[in-house]
C-alpha cells in the first residue's frame, strides 16, 4: 500500500514555473552569470586603478552592488514580463483557470515559482563565489560570509520586487511585445534614469534640499534601497559612492532598510494581484 503526498495548489503551480525555468535554461544561465560576475568583480575590479587581484571586501561588495543594481532588475523583469500575457496568448492561462484553484493560488504560485528560479540562482551563484573567496583570500570568514549574506538577502528582495513589478506589467499589457517594451522602460527608469534625475535636482538646487525630501526620493526606488543596504556595511566607503554619500545624513539602520525593501516586495505584489483579478 502506497501513500501519495498531496501538495497545495500554490506549490504545484510554483513547481510548474520552476520546471519551465529549468527547461528554458534560465536557472543554469543566471547562476553561471552571477557566479562569474561576482568573481570578476572580486579579482578584476581593481584593473582600472592598475591592480589585478582581490583588493578588499568593501571594494568587492560595493562594486558588485553597483553592477548588480543594473543586472538584477533586468533579469527579474525578463523572467516575469510574460508570466500572464504570454500564457494568455498561448492558451495555457485559460487551461490553468479551469482547474479547481483560486485566482490567489494561481497568481501566488506563479510568483513563487519565478522567485524560486531567480532566488536559487542568486544563492548558488553568489554563494559559490563567496566560498571561492573564503579559500583564496585572507578575509576573515565571519566578515566575508556576513557581508555576502546581507548582499544575497538584499539581492533576493530586489529580485522579488521586480518579479512582482514584471507580473504587474504582464497583467496590464495587451500583448507580449507591449509587456516587453514596458518592462524595459521600467528597468531604464529605475536602474539608470532615476539617479541621474536626483543628481540633476541636487545640482540645480546646489544641494539646498531638506534631508527628509532626499530620503523620500531614494526610498521611492527599490534599487537605491538595495545599494544603501550594502553601502551601510562599510562606512569608510560611503564618501566615495557619489549619490549614496547622502545616506550619511539619513538616520536609517540596516534593519530599517531591510523592512523598506520588504515593503517594495509587498506593494507591487498587491497591485499585480488586483490587476490579475480584473484580467482573469
């Protein structure tokens, strides 16, 4: 006599998305990319200054955060921009809706599945890079794994936030092509243009702005919260990080920033779900 395990519908849908990610080689490609990115920054990041090899933990993490803030949102949006509209065009969304599961279970299962693909790639890719650095550098293991642990946690929250944003885009778009265009526009605004606009405001006002207003501007972008989390670990580097130098005038601790990053996961997720309810 055999017993079968009945998984909740959310986990079944999440497993389907996970298998699709493996089948499309997303999982392997992202993991390898993040692993090579971390090691490349660690050992070649000082090449501009004429240094080859590992320089310091602070330089590595801050340089990695500055580059990951461009790569992570883009990967998350590419994973999720067609999560709804793509399946609607192929007809599989109608089939899934016919099963005896609620819209909440279907939506959360898809979101969790995409998060599992990106999250496992982040943990394995950056985690393996941290192990390599632990065996090839003289950085104390506690400092190394603490810094990379916080970096990985913040990268997970950033990825989960943009996956939720990508699913919201997928819900409000009429076609896959339109969703791709909106997703790329959001990436450009959040990862590239936003900080340039903030710097332009500072230049035009000659820096005479209330610190609360500046804090509100930075907290309005999840990519800046991600950078502030990682820059907060190395106070000696904040004076060399341009716009993040403003963080020294703000009374935000690490745990406060992590809570704000979680808020940026919840908010777009709620908006995406309500858009999904109107669509399906």
